[in-house]
C-alpha cells in the first residue's frame, strides 16, 4: 500500500545563513553546549568531596555514588534520543529537558545548605537523611536533563550542515569538543545569562521533524528477524547473508540496511567502556589522590578538586594542535591514521596515564603515616615532662576519652595530653597561616601558626599561657604535611587528555558519520552509553575488588585497558567504513524509488505499523 502523492510530505532542507562557510545557527548550538557543560562539570568537580566531607561517606562509597551518577547521566541519553526522534524533535527536547536540568541543579544546591537542618547551629547537619534524599533527587533530575540534551545537541549541530559543508562538519566536532571543555573550565556565575542563547537562535535552525517511533520500529524489526530466523532454523532453509535479512519478509529493505549499519557500529563499541572506566576516575580516585598531596604553587594554592581543571585546559590546547599539526603531519608522512586507529592509540595513552598515577601513588604512600585498620586503634602519647617516661599499656585496661584533651589510664600513669589520629585531615586544605585568640574571662592572648597541607597538630596549652602572652604554647605535629606536590599529577593528566582527544573527539565524529540520517541521535546515545557502562565498571571495582593498595588498583586498570585496546584494534581491523547516505541511496535504487522520495521511508514504516494496528481493530486517522 502506498500513500497517494498528495499526502506525501517531502522534507526540504531549509537554506541557512552562513558565516565563513559555517551555518550561523551553529554558534547558538555550541554556546548552549558550553553552558550545559559549564553547569555539569562545575557541579561534578566538587561532587566527590561533597559526598566525602559533607555527607561524611567513606572513599569507596563516595567513589561509587559519583560513578553511579555519571553512569546515569550517560544512560539517560537513550531516553533523550527516543523522546527527540519519536515525539518532540531535537529542538524541543533540548529546551524542555534543560528546564528539568535547571530544577535539578537548584535542588542539589539546596541540599548543600546545612543550616536547613542544623537546629543547634553547630555547623553539622542534624538530619543527614534529608540532605542525602534531596541531593539524590537533584542528581537524578540533572541526569535526566543531561540525557535529554547530550545525544540531541551533537546530532542537532550536525543536522545544520548542508552537503557542500562536509569539511566544516568535520571541524564542527572539534569546535564542539572545545566548547564542552571551555564550559567545564569556566564554571562561573554567568551560566544563567548565557543559557537563553539556544532559544535565541530558534529561527535559524534546521529543525527536522521527529521521524516516528524509530527506536520502536528498530526493536520490532530486530525482534522479528530473530523470531523468523528461529522459525527457519532447520538446515533445509537456505542461509541468508546477514541474520537481519530474516526480517525481509515483513520490513522495509531500507530500514533493515539502516539497522545493519547501526548494529555494526554498536558491536564495535563493546570494548569502549573500558576507556571511560579509567578516564572518569579523574573526578574520583585522582581527586582523592590530590587530597594527599600539596597544592602550594607559591603564588597560589590549588585545591584538590581544582586539579581537574587541568583536563579542559589541556583540551583547549591539544585539540587545535592535534587537528592542525599532528594529524596533518601524520597524513603527510603517508600513514593512514584512520579514526579507529586514533581511538586505539587514545586507549593506550589512557593506560599510560594510569601507570603514571600508580607511580605517583607509590611516592605518596612513602610519605603517609600508618593508619590503623578497622581492627586496630592508634594512640599518640605526648610527654610534657622534661625527663623520659615509660608508658605501659596493659591489654585489658580500658581507655577513658574526655571531651577536652584525651586521658589514657594505664596501669602506671595518667597523662593529660594524648591524641589519636585515624585519617588525614579533611580535604588536605590547611596550608595557610592561621591566627588564634585564646580567651578566659577578661584574659586573652593571640598566637599565629603556619600549617602544611594535610598535616595534623596538637597544641599543649599550659595554665601559664596568659602570663607569657601565648609564648608557652607547644605545638606537636601529629601528622606531617603532604610533601608530594600536586604538580606530579600533571603527567597523568597530560597523558589521559591526549588519549581523550584521540579517542573521544574521534568517537563523537565517527558516531555521527557512520549513522543513517534518521538514527543520528540513537547512535550518539549509544556512544554516550559506552561512558555509562565504563562508570558502572568503576563502581563495581570500587565496591567489590577492594585492592589493599591504591597503586595496585591503578596498575590493574591500566593492564585491563591495554588488553581491551588489543581486542578493539582487532575488531577495528575488520570494520569497513561506510557512507550511510550512499548505502541508503543504493537500497532506494534497488527498490525502484526516486531520490526525491527520500523522506518516504519513515511514512512507509508508519504505514506498516498502522496496518498492524488496524488488523488489531485500532482505529487511526492519518492527516
Ligand atoms: C564523556 C563525554 C562523552 C565527553 C565529554 N567530556 C569531556 O570533554 C571531558 N574533557 C563531554 O561531553 O562531557
């Protein structure tokens, strides 16, 4: 059954205004991406420390929830792609889900105000459940928002280009990636002003209509092919070239050809999550690693979470260098550095980054005190007498801990200045000079001390303190300041970012170029899903595979990625690059369809759907 020609909707490509060969609408799209990433990375940078030091979760739980959130952000794009392709279209999906996103950010911000539940004003929230629930709600809304925006923006950007702009289309993905990273770098207060830019460009966009429920049609077609193959499993039936050809009886050849293209790429994606498993630990393990290092750069003090900005800074420098210098140079040398080869090399760079992280960790471990395990405790006894004293602790004696100072009752003596230490101080932040004022009634005195990063001190204050103007205060260093400098993390950041430019920018471009026209967002969602799976792997490893040494965990991840990149290179070797438009045109030709009937296939698919529904007695009116 065919629609009469009068009912056919033939989509025409809107003529777009150009600047230097680029559609002007692209400007609004990249600025929108800049704003979205700006708010996403601004929040994500502090997330693991928020879990660790505000909600007081341990390192492993903080790491797991952080990666669960990132995974959710890159799983929801499937939802975004379905909504965009089958219902709202990319433009409206981006707008509506941006609103959900903004509500999520506000909810998250409110969850961090401890005064809301801090009735006794002691600086600690009284109701952690409230803060946890609110922050989880905020994170879920943000993840939904991201999911709506992420798969649509890159594909929507690609849609703006006409056929004669294929060179500009390639550069677009690099510029797009630059904007992502500029956004993550400049997370400042201008977001609310800039966010309206995307809507401002509304009149200039090429807005393709949603093409029916393409995901649903794809699933049904795959389901039918599998069922049909199973029904004809006997060897008496002739073999078909591809298992998807078993859908030939019922489904359009063009749809089958498009599904084959997508499946081929999705199959190739299977090993990719491992790259993200390593890559996204910048925000968790590497940030926690930075808390045990010194951020004193002389002119300024860098906080552990700020170290993550090295990644976007390097992206902003490396993308142009790679695009303009390295890749053309490799090409000039006659080497075929194809997209899939670039991605493999990118993976190897990420593995090297983790070897570098392991070496830094070994250096850090040499400087760390021995913390007690869960079955041990640690005591530090400070002798304020001028002579040597022997302290004997009988195993059966109990310890009495008082709120001011700590008293240890041993079988022989009682000392009044004893402290205990069980972890590095919060956030490794105390690398500054602090002034203290001691008061007792009318009496007071002031003293000043410089503290090193990650150090812990005990002050012994004698009763004569006011008479000598605080001079008699003695300082005991319980834990040495962090001595390994955060600059040592720069090589690992450099390696992972070089890997990212080769892997991620290329992957983004590859996913767009290898997708049929009506499945661009779907394949973008598939690409983002590789990131989601990667984050799920980290949280499984963080929760289950607790290795006693952090450096060993880094080396484990590096070895896994090397193994996976070998598998990927073998798969890539057998992959043939395609031009989806050419294949689609070929199938159309075989079906005897004219090129100008380009947009019919969707209607025909809907027509088949409708036929089926009619068979079931569902009445539908078609305009
Ligand atoms: C994880 C994404 C697929 C890639 C990209 N991340 C970065 O650019 C980080 N440097 C993003 O879209 O956020």
